[in-house]
C-alpha cells in the first residue's frame, strides 16, 4: 500500500525577497530594527519575504549598512 502525502502551497506574484549568501547574514539583517519591521516572513534560513511596497526602504537600509544589493526584475 502506497501512502501519498499532499503538500499545500500558495503562489504569490510580485513579491519581494531578500536572498542572503548565508543564514548568519539573514540573522544580522533581522537583528536590525529598521529592517526587521519590513520583513513579512522568513521562507528559509537565507530568504526573507519583504512586506508589500517596502522594497525601497529595505534597499535604502541595506545600503546604509554597507551592502550592495542586486535588484532583479524591478
């Protein structure tokens, strides 16, 4: 007898994500108050989901921190 599991998934269009090189950098970003309030959720240990309409604020804060974010599809 084979048991098949169902996986529930949602498809979201036009979302903004921050993909980091490692989990430590994602933790560093979440520790920054101005950035953490713009994060809607954490998809993996390296991927942060940004609140709708807040990508410019996130980019500004990343640049203030000395990062050079690469923007794809904006």
